[in-house]
C-alpha cells in the first residue's frame, strides 16, 4: 500500500483466500485491506496514538440512518457520556477531497451531531469544529488532543 501523510504505525497483516488483510484494533479482527481501509486504519492509529483518544471511545463502520436511508460512517470518537466528539470520513488516496465529500459528512452529521469533523484521503486532512449556534464550520489546523 502507498505511504500516507500520517506518522508511521505498526500494523499486523495476513492473507485470507488470496486477499490481503489488516488487523483492526477496534473490531479486533482482520479486515480486507482496501485503499480506503488503509486510510481508516491509519486514522484510527492517529486518533489513538497521536491524539490520545482511548480505543474504548473509538468506533468504526457502523450503520446510521440519514433521511430514511441506511448509511455507514467510517470512524467516530465518543465522549465518555456517549455523545459524539469526532466524526471522520475516510476516502481512498485516489479519491480527491471535494465539496461532495464535505456534503456527505455534513449529511451524516445531521444524525450524529458531532463536535468535530475530520475528512481525509490519507494524503490531505481537513478538520472542522462545528458552531451549531452560528450554523457554520470553523476549520482547524489540526485535531485537538483528547482531554
């Protein structure tokens, strides 16, 4: 897999039925290693190792309902009280981050009400803090550390 704009992390790999897999520390199992999964796994390690978010508060690839449609988010980080601190949308490195990507995460956030958003394709990362009172996003230079 190609190098990404994240610090280097240690991953466990294995092949199953001629498909490469990577161990997901959240789901505690090997998952098929697609380009998007490569980004998602880096993101999980970044949130935990570099930003200090406990693994117990991180969740990946769960279903949600948006306007009556079933969707799946990539990564969320919860507050200890169950509210969502960070919502992350991961794309494969070959997928450009566009307005459509921000529209997608904004639609998901209608159902989730996260404090922070992160959009990444592994090469470019964007972070926003939501100001629900003013109804706008405030872009941040980096994601805040866990506190």
